[in-house]
C-alpha cells in the first residue's frame, strides 16, 4: 500500500494555486484538510517565486483575466524548470471563445502535467463538438474514455474527466473512478476542490495518473461519508471537510471503487 495520505500529512507539501475567485476559500480549505499547505499568490510580480518554493501548481481559469493568464504562464514556466507537477482545471472551456483561446494558450506555452475538466470541457479541448453551459457539462457524442486516452497521448500528460464517473488516463492506462455522491454536485466548488486534491496527491507521487486516481477516490469517499450524516447541501459541505480530515489510507483502501483499463 502506497499510503498517499500519510505521505501528504508527513511532508506537508506547499500547493500553489492561481485559482477561481469564487471558490478560492474552498480550495484552500480542502488542501489543508487533506494535510497539504495551500498558498494563493496571483500577482505576476511574485507568482513565479512562490511556485519555486512549492511542490505543485494548480491553475484554474474559472474567473480568468488577461493578467491572471500571464501569471499562470509565468508560474507554470517556473514549475517546469523545477519539475513539479502543473494541474490545469479547464473550467468553462466551451462556453466562450475567449476562454477556449486562453486555455489553449496555457497548454501551448508550457507543459501541463494534468489537465482536468468535466466531460464537455475535455471534449472541447480534444477538438470534439461540445459546448459548456456556463461551467456545467453538457452531453458529448463520443466515447469519453477514448477522448481521454487520445488527448493524453497527444499532449503527453494525464487527462482527468470528472462527472458521475471520473475518467483518468495517461494514454497507456486508464482508470474509471466510481466513488462520490450526488450531493457533491449540489454545492459550488467541489470541482475546483478536486483539482486542489489532485495537486496535493501529485505532489507526493510522480505517477500523475495514479495520483489523480487516488485523489478522486479519496475525495469521493469523503463525499460518500459526508452524505451519510448530512441533511442537505449546507451540512454536507461542513461534513465534507470533517470526513476528509478524518480519513485514513486504511479506510480509503477498503472503500476505493475504480476500474482499470
């Protein structure tokens, strides 16, 4: 057993975020709850320096601006130089041309190790016909596992597609994660939080495909446990933090629900 959660709590990796203003508080909290240390440095004047002392970089284009994208590219270049994982959460790709262009600009300017998005966001990045409704996924007319594998191969990275079932692929191996609960979709921020958890797990595991699979299993398990003791979205969010905080590798290993292809 690799015990990724134990590694995170023992090493307390610093996870630098340039992220969504709507969910920045949630991303910081879930990172800390899982045992890593969050930091949010968005200013171009310091963002690269902050990345250089970090163990992973998480980028989220949910509330993008030109200046924010410039900071993301500066930070990702620093991460590439240091050889620490870069996670890109392609929030809202497919909704506007500006958002599509900026996501492509990041991917073309630097190496992104893990690209995350819902089914329609990833399909759009892969060149499929897909449109995102705000930041919500719409249906796609293609096999998501095939999309993930082909995009991962073409970009030499790990692709994470989140939905009722999460698909993770590096082109050679593919996982389908079935952990989670429908209440996770009832509050704003769980998608962004998932990227933070992925960054935390990738900081301690150089196999980014395995790290992403573990991260989504553990996060989904916390969601399942929280749902058991929640009355609705409000109590669920509080309980999600509590269950993530109290989770152990031993408990998670027994509850992990995924298939490998």
